[in-house]
């Protein structure tokens, strides 16, 4: 059984009277895809400009503080954001997120034009935009299957993954180039990007979620329900653990690559060559994902990705040529994008609409947490061991994870789960309602 042989998504815009439109003619999907692309590109450009701004102001410590403020929401608000995405109207929430982005980035641009940058202001703006981005990304991901037909879900997820790869590829050079022209420009352009995303949202006709029933409950209860639901899905539970571990290893690899370039005497600018090749590999993996997923079982996709990562990691310890390293990283990015699309399609197919935000938030929290831990572990390993020894250790660790994936019954049985996952949240709700009738958390805007 392949990913695309699984049961169809139970909801979505298609009806018996409405033939499925290809994605290139799906107006609402294109608007959602384009708007989120503008927003993501703007966020990437601003994140590239934050450290430049503070360092050019003469504050290296300030660069670290602003970077911390921008990334903190990914750890602090991820789980509650998932619950609120499932509770509130997704379109309205995304509109608010774009408005916050416009105001936050616009205020930084105005302060720079006026010649009055202030560290606490930049930190607050970075934190607000980071928080808005967490909400926006979860809401947009949860909305996808409500604007595409079931048979086009894999293609939609693949296009979203390709969009993310391209935004990452273009965002950093765009942010640095705009900053080189004038310091306020990357933040002003980011504000305009949020404005374009807002316009795209206002033009979407379809609802971005199913009708919500019942009053909201305590936020902690809804968050716990999402974590519990993921834990009960054997494949998703195993996959999130494996992905979290691989994210930690790749963070160590990122630090190792910087040291490899330094020790080989390469210019820091050559890291851009590696970044371009990695981005191209990721985009190609995403764009070809639909073809692969029609032919490969979910277990094959996951296990093959870990095996390929292990095989490509080992030569990194022996190669110093930027193009060769770029080719290896591009291959790893290809496998990563393919697995991201496969896991994303699987998650969207088996997750009830009212749980999409919470389930996605669990995955993203694990990824963010392991990214932070990986940076810390990488620094300690590289201080204690040689660069080549550290990278070889990463290859061995990845090979062990590939073995774990191959031996895991949960991974091997992916795609053969019983057709009843949607019953899990409802069962939890019936159990929890007895305790929550007098303790609703009704703050915020309820869904319509």
C-alpha cells in the first residue's frame, strides 16, 4: 500500500456534482499558497536582517538577544497555538497574524528611517512576528485539505514543501541584499509581503475549516488532547521521535560544515554555494514527491530517507570541496523533503479537521526543541572532538536510527492503521466534557 492508496480524506471541497480541478486551476489553493509564500519569504528575509542590524549597530550581544526573541515563540507558544488554531476561525486568525506582521515590521522600518533603533523595540517586534508566524503556519497547514480535492492532497503538500524550500533559499540572500541597500529596507519589504498575504487571504472564497460544534473548553485540556491523540497513533508517535532525533543530528552537522569551511580555508561566502545546492535538492525532492509517493509505501519512504542520510553523511567527514559538500547536502535535502511530504500527507489524511492544528503543533514543537538542543550538543561535541570525528559519529548515529526505523513495527505498518483515528478526539471529548462544563476558556474570538 502506498501513501496515495490510503482512504480518501473525508472532507474537502469536492462534491458529487463538482469535478476535481487540478491545482493549477484551483483558485483558492493558489491564493492560499501564494499568500503564505509571500509571508514566509518576508519572515526569512527579516530573520536574516536581524543579526546584521544589531551587529552594524555595534551590539553583538544584541544580535543574540534579537535572535532569541525571534525563535522563542517556536518553543513557547507552539502547543497552545495549535489548540487555538483548532478553536478559532482560521481565516480570521491568519488575517490577524498578517496585521501583526505588518505593524511589527513596519514599526522597525519607521524607527530605522527616523534613525532611532532601540534594542527592546526590535526584540519585541521580532517576538511578535515570530508568534504571528507560528499561528499563521499552523493555520495555513490545517486549512490546506479544505481547499483541495482529496486526490490532489499529496500534490498540494508537495507544492507547499517546495515553496518552503525556495523561500529558505531566497530569503537569506534577499534579506542581506536589501540590508546592504539601506538598513530599513528588509523590514519594510517584509511588511509589504505580509500585506500581499493579507490581500490573498481576503480573496479566498471557501471556508478554511469545517463547522465547529460545542463550546470551547479549557485550553490545557485541548492541548493535552492533541498530544494524547498523536501518542495513540503508533506510526506518528514513532515518526515524530525519529524526526526529532534526525533534526538534532542535522543541527550538529550545520555547525560542523561551518568548521569544515573554516579549516579548509574557504571564504564564508562559499557557504552560499552549499546553501543553493541544498535548497535545489530540497525543492526537487518536494516537486517529485507525488511521483514517489504513488509508488512507495510510507514505511519505505521513512526508512529509505534515514538510510540515504547515513550514507551521505559519512563522506562529509572526508570532503572539503564546497561543490562536493553541496552535492551531499543537496541529496540529504532531497530525501528530507520527500519524507516531509509523505509524513504531511499521512498526517492530514488520518487527522480529523478539528485536530489538525494541535497535531501539527506537536510535530513542530519537537522539531524546534531538537533544533535548539542540537545547536548546544553540536558546540560541545565539536569542542571535544575533531570535526571529521564528529561527522563520522553523526553518520553512525543516523545509521542506528535507520536500523531502528527498519525494525520498528509501527513504521513498517504505516498506511495500514484501522479507519478509526477520528474517533479518538471524540472519545476524549466525551470523557473530558464531564470535567470541563464549568471551566471553559472562552477568551479570544470564537469560530463562526
